[in-house]
C-alpha cells in the first residue's frame, strides 16, 4: 500500500528535477521506524529512471505546500554548509523551535499520505523556504476509493449518459461456477483529452476519470478517514500554519485551448462543457448564466436603442406615455428571464449528473475555530462552535449593518445637498453625478471588506453557510448604496425639502435627471471598475515579482551576473490568489439591478449592460486563467442562492418601473392619487398573475428533463444494479473477453466415485 517516495529539489522548471542528497527521504524513513534505503543515490536514481521508463508515473493533480524555513535567509536543514558559504544567517532559538515543529508535523503528514497509497513528489522552492509536494494516485487506487465512497461516474451515451455509482467487476463465486459473475466496467464512459491530437484522442485504459474526478478523489483520500485514506484535516493544518497552500494544478494545454476559444467557452456558452470538465459545475454554472444573460440582453438592448432614438427625436424626454412600452416590456422580460434560466440550468445539470443534488457534507473552512467534539454526522472528532456563542456575533453584525446603512443614507443626502448648493460653481450636475458614482463604488469596496470581517468573526464552519451570511449582508447594504440615489431622484426629490432646502429636478423633469445619474453609474462601472478589477490583481502580482527579484539580487546570491532561476509550475501557481466566484456573481447582480430597476428613465441601459456583461465574461476568464490558482471543482445542482436574488430583483424591477410611470412621471399627472394607486395595483397583480401562469405552464424543470431522469434511473437499475438482462448479452460478452476470468471449478470425479 505504501506509495513511492520521491524527494527531489530543483531551482528551475519541471524538466530539471535531480535527486538531492536524499537526507530528507532517509530522514522520513528513519522517523517512521523503517530501515533507510541502502546503496548509492546515483544507483537509486538509475533504478527509478529505468522503472519510470517502463511505466510512466501518474499525473500530479494536487499540490501541498509546507513551510520549511521561517525566512529564506536562515541556515537550516541538510544544506547548511552550502548556505553558510552563501552568507545566510543562523536561526534564532524561536525560529529553530518553529522549524523543528514544522518538520515533525510535516513528516507525520507525509507518512500518512504515503501510507494511504498516494504517489508523492517532493522538492524545495526556489529560495528553499518551502517544500512542495505534488500528489498523484494510481488508477487502481482511484477505482478502489471511488467504489468505497460511491462516487458517481458518467455512463456511455447508449445508457442515456446517466450517472451511477462506480462498481468494479464481480468475478462471481466458484462454487456456483461463476454463474453470478457481473461485469459492469464496459458501462462507464471513457474520456479523451480534447487538447491533444492524433493517437491521444483515443480513450486510454482507465480513462473513466476526468481530471475533476481525479482531483475530487485525491482530495477525499487526503482528508477522509476511510480505508486507504490519510485522514488529514487540511483546514486545521492551514489554520495552525503547518500548511501554506493546498490547490489543484493547472493543465496548461487545456487552459490554452479554452483561452484561444474564450468566446465560445465563456461568453456564448457553446463549449460550456469544457469549462465544466476543467473547473467543475459551480463555476460552469456561473459562466452558463452569463451566456444566458448575454443572449437575453440582445433584444431589450436593440429595442431600448430604438426607444431612445424615438424619445430624442420626437419628445426629447423619457417622460411620455411612450415610456409605458419599456415599462411593460421589462416587466415581461424579468418574468421570463430567471424562469427560463432555471429551465436551461436544469437541462445542463441533468447532463452533468447534479440535478436535484441535495446538501452534501462540506469540508471545514481553514478559518473555522472551535473546540473538539464528536461530529453527529460522521461520528468522528471534529471542531465545534456552539450556536449560542455565534448568535451574539450575528446580532452584532446586524447592528453594524443597520448603523452603516443609516450613515450611508445620511452621506448620500449630504452629497445631494452639496450638489444643490454648489452645482453652479463646480461644473454643473455632471461633476456631482460622477462624485456620487465614485462614492458608491468606494463604499461598496469598503463594506465588502467590513462584511467579510464580520462574517469571519461569526466563525462559520462550511463555505455555503459562510457565503449565505455574507450574501445577506452585502446584498442589503449594496442595494441601498447603489440604488438609494435613484429612488430618491425618482420619488422624493422633486417638490420636497432636504435639510430645510427646497429640492427640484433638473428642468422639472425627474426622469431626465434619473436617467443621467443611472447612465453615469453604468459608465463608471463599465470603464473604471472593470479596469480596477483586472488591473489590481495584475499589479499585485507584478509588485510581488519585482520584490522577489530585488530580494534575490541583493541578499541571496549577490553579483550582477547572477540570473534568478525560473519557478516551477507549482510554485508559480502558489503565488497567485484564490478565485472566488462569489465576487463575480455579486458584481453581476448589481449590474442586473441597474439594467432592470429604472429602464423607464434610460431605455438604452440594456445596450450598455450587454457590453458590460460581455466584458465581464472576458475579464473573469482572464482572471481565472492567468491571475488565479485553479479552484477545487465544486459540484452544484443550481445557482442558488443567486437565482433567488435575481428573482427578487426581477420582482422589484416590475414594481419600480410601474411606480415610476404612474407616480413619478407626468403621464398620469391628471389622475387622482387613489386612481393611481388602483392602476398600480392592477398592473402589479397582472404581472404577478403572469409569473404564476408562466411557472404553471412552463415548470422550472422541463418535462423532457424529468423524463430523461426517469430513463437514466431505469438504465442504472437495469444494467448496473441487476447486471443487465437478455438484450445486453453482446456488450457484456465483449467486456468479458477483455477482463481476466478465473479458472472454472471442474469436478475430477463423478457422483458415484464421490459416494464411494
């Protein structure tokens, strides 16, 4: 069961990986109580090379990064003589104790990983202050673990591409002459690497696992306490500082292919399966949603452009009876958009095997702290934090949110008051509208940091719980921050007083004032906000690289002619940031609100939203491919809780646009207030009835999807659980010819001889 140790150190890329003096490997063996490998290291290297020549090692999919030295300029470990010659400093007593503690913990973890059957490749970082461990697993080991954890794999197309728990072939019982033999290995779909060409396009033996499957299985082997698993708590290791990073490796060929075909993969969604096979269902659903939004924005963008031209030529203001058309149109659009998205997501997730996926046991966040207790689900020791302690922190977060919203509202009103006083001396209303947009984006950034700090203090165990509480805070605050100015202009500005000053809209037309402020908000997000979104991570990475270059040239080796060696792929990726799809979805939700809530005042906003959405897809793709580490593939059956958030925004869009037309425009200025209220209620009930009717006649899960689910369940039961029936003999016979069959039990004597 013990996986092979490969302790290597390198300063350059993957191609240069010479064996070190192997004191690290020998040290690990001795601490385990086993005799150290004998013989010269060159002989061992030759044996490994000959072994690798006959059988290639499995691809490394996951990387663990352990701290080795407290500072790069400290002498420590087996190369102390060499490091002393380079002028490195001896460690202090505190640093020595810390590094010895790391060494003991690291050795324990590495032995657990090796004993679980994983293949490890160890090497130092370029500055020898970290140890990188590339983790792989043999195909047979993955199959064993997949069967143990009941991991679901895709079946072949003739079985409706259903997903079923992996089962190995059962050879049968000898006493029954193997009549109960069950061969099911031929049912599972084999995958090819689409980034390659030629003979590599043909499925290889054991190609039933995609890269995401291997990553999930290796992650299970590392963290679970099942048979043939290491049982290491990665979250606790990272929380204690014994593990620096833990991430899956990128596959550069597939990245280049998706980057070259970025429009079809990330914008139009035509090749969304490539994104799903590489990044997992959670991120694939995000880009699938973006592609759905891009398609649905085309029609309102074109119609809004037509309405804008008509208003500019014929009316020169959006405050006309003609504004009823975009109001009703956006109401119908918002009803169908989220509903059609749910139908589209169901059609994709049923193909991906995640439709209807219930809640799963999530790994513990590294930031989670608590006392040791028995987990009621797993029955093992886990960290526990009581709810009666968390509730006070949640209440404190609510109090901070309430005070922040009051302060925010007061600040925005102050900006409007200053605009009223100083607009004649500061370049007109445009200056204050831009200032308001800058203030809104700055407060979004500040409160995002505050909300994360508050949610961190609440100490949630699972990522989904953490994101739900974070979403609740940010959505409430950002809704007030982004849209309060627009609601104030539409409903409260004209004819009212602010700080004892009478307020009025520009030229007495509040819809024109509202449309110009909305346009400034949108243009600010499309330009400066997107520039910061892509430029800031790139600038951070550039500063980090330059700092390392200066540190290397001045302190480590010295000399003007010294060239700093390249980093390995794993080390390059370890210096990148983690990708969080939450931030991108949060930006899209704000964009969706700008697009739908006040489209009556600015009908061309959907056109700008379409441009912004396509640009957002492009920037998110570049961040995901170039500037962030590869995230662990997370399964997902829907886009919740974001689908609900978009649905709520759609309802608010119906209410807001109807209220703007009836109460804020001059279209119904001659009506009595009671008549306006009745008209508003009639419009709202009509739209609500439309939503209910759409949900009844076109359910969120289409009928064909439900039928496919039943067909898949029948195929799994028929061919996997029962081992096939009469019409499956041919395929089973072909599979039996390629599988090893034990010798049948043969009687050496007849019944009479036995009786005698």
